[in-house]
C-alpha cells in the first residue's frame, strides 16, 4: 500500500513536468502552490491510509491468534472423540468470525471438511495453518491440519473509499486557497511589475528624465514597504545614471588620447617581451638538457656504487666459504652481519637507480626488499616465522635512508637469530607511519619471541652487543631521532621516532 501511494506521487510529479510553465508569475505561483499542496496532501493521505490499512491487517491477525488460543482446543477434542456434529459447529463458528472467509480441515486419514468461500485472489487474503496434535499416553498423536483464511476485500474497499474522499475534499480546498493567494499576489505585486517594466524600457532607450510611479494609494505605510523602497531606489539610480552620463561625455576625449598613447607604449613593450621570452626559452632548454645529464650521471653513480657494494658482499661471502669449517660460529656471524649491512646500503642505491625521484626513497618498497634479503640470508622458514610489513606509504629523505636501513637490518637480524630458539614459532612485524604534519616518522619493529636477556639494558647496551650499539648510534646521532623499548611487551618492541627532513 505504501509503495503504491509513493509511486502515485512520483507519477504525478513526472506528469506535471511534461507541460511548459506559463509566462505569467501569477499563474506560475498558482501552479507551484497547487503542486506543493497536492504533494503534501498525497503524502499525508498515503501515510494515513497506510496506517489504517496496517491496523485492519493487525485486527485480522488478532482474529487468527484468537482462533489459535481459544478454538483449537475444542476442535482437537472433537476430532479425538470423533464428534463430527460438534466439529461442524466449531468450524462454522470459526468461519462466522469477522473477516474470516474460509476454514479448511484436512484430517490424517485424508478426510476434508471446508466451510466458507475459497474463491479469493492470493494477494487479497491472509492464510494461517495450524497443526493439530493430541497427547495420549505420553505420546503426541498427529490429527490433521486446520487452515484459516482471512478476507481483505472489505479492507481494500474501505481504503479506496477513503482515498477518493480525501483526494476530492483536499483538492477543492487546495484550489480555493491557491486562487485566493493568487488574487492577493496579483493585487499587491504583479500589477505593479508592468509599470516597472515600462520604466526600464524607457531607461533603456535613453529617457533619464521620466521618474517611476506606481498605481497605488498614496498611503504612508505603502511608501515604506518593499515596493516603495524599490521605487525610491529606481529613481535614485535614474538620477545617478543621468549624472554619470554627463561625466562620461567629458572623460571620453581624454580617454581616447590616453588609449592611443598607451597603445604605442604597449607595442614597444610587446616587442621587448617577445625577445625576452625567446631568450628565456633558450635558457630553459639548456637547463633542461643539463638537468637530464645530471640525472643520468646520478643514476650511473648509484648503479656503480650498488655494484661495488655487491662485489664487496660477494667477496665476504667467498671469504666465509673459504674459511669453511675452520671458522667458528662467532666469526661466521660477524661475516654474515657485515654482509647484511653492506646489502642494506646497496639496496638504497638500487632504489635510487630504479626510481625517478633521486632525493627520496620509497620506505615500504625498501623495507620489503631488505627483509626479503634477510629471509634468504638466514634461511627463514615462513611457516615458522611470519614477517609482516604494515603502515603508510612514506617517502623517506635520501639522507635518512642509509641509517634507517641499517637500523632495520640490525633489529630484524637480532630477532631472526635470537627471538625464536628451538624451532619456536612467532611473528616479526615492521610498521611505519607519519604521525604529524611536519613529517615525523614512527618506525616500530616488534617480535613475540623470548625477549631480551635480563642482563641487557637496551638504553645502554654492553660492548658485546654491537648490533644494539650500532642501532642507538645511528638513531641518536645520524637520524637525530629517539628510541624506546617497551618493557611490558611479551617479546621485544622497539619504537623509533625520526624527523623526515634534510
């Protein structure tokens, strides 16, 4: 019902928009008042009819609930006692209830009993089925199905009659009120617009001597309303235009002489400007070519530095293999740490070589490549230790990229080496994000491993802990940042704040 009335409102608005609006303001005002009032009337009527319709439906639902509460017990007893006469009386009594049109009983042996009319459209009825059972000797015996149908024809007819009455009465009232408003508007406003239009036409033709007068009573309160203010403003404008016209005539000749003189000066300036533009274009081309050469040179330098660092890393790897079993675990760890640090520096130059921006490094991409190298270097089993990279996309200043790469390398290497002994499973998480408008970066490296030994104070690492000493030196001296280890964390969590600038 609600969808039907809102569809009717939409069709009404679409139908009105097919016709062009009248040119007269009064008729347009009448049309808009009728449209708006009609829309409000339709909306209110739709809401009221919908509420009445729902109330009638709820009454039928209450009848069905009443049957379930009060009548089913007697029907079940009559079926169990095989009292067909009493059963027929009960079914007839149910069908005589208000808005109940049909009662249909199907017993478990296939016997069917029906009372009332069953020729109704599926959309104009409410049906409810009741399963009939009886408790006998502790068992539930199935007796049959009772189906009751409520008729909605009366509700639809009453709703249609209400709609016709509401639309007819509200439509007449809306039209009469709109017509009255139109007459008042025509009397107070519209008829004076003609006089205003004539005065504007005279003004357009150059008549600045005839003042504007409206055909209305000469009452003080009328001269103080909006139309009175309009008349005074129009006549003041007419007088000002007349004075301005006289002044413009005196300035015309002076302006023409000034324009001729300025035109000559502009022509000379344009010639000089054309020469200057040509000169600057040549300089810009030279600068662009020079900049391109420098960019190529910087990329080549980064490429060569990266290759040299790779050579050094390879030499260290070869030296480690040459020592073989002669080298103890400490020496091998030192070689591997040195190799990873060199690889962290080489990755910076690789990022610069691959990027179009030679002053900043994509921190997320750099960390991803660095950790990938560490996973390979330590032979990481991804099913045992998960390494995650989270956070914002941060463009890191070139001067910060090398130290921060070494810091991440040291912290992740320590976690891979010491946080998960004896095949312990766990997670290593690296998160970076910008925490203020000036570009400060918060870098967090954490693991859920065994944590730092009690003998090691991260704020003042011992001499044997070269990695933590290197991290502290890089953060405080080269990155001009601060470092903090969370004491209450289950593993190790290091928070580093770094200003991202030169």
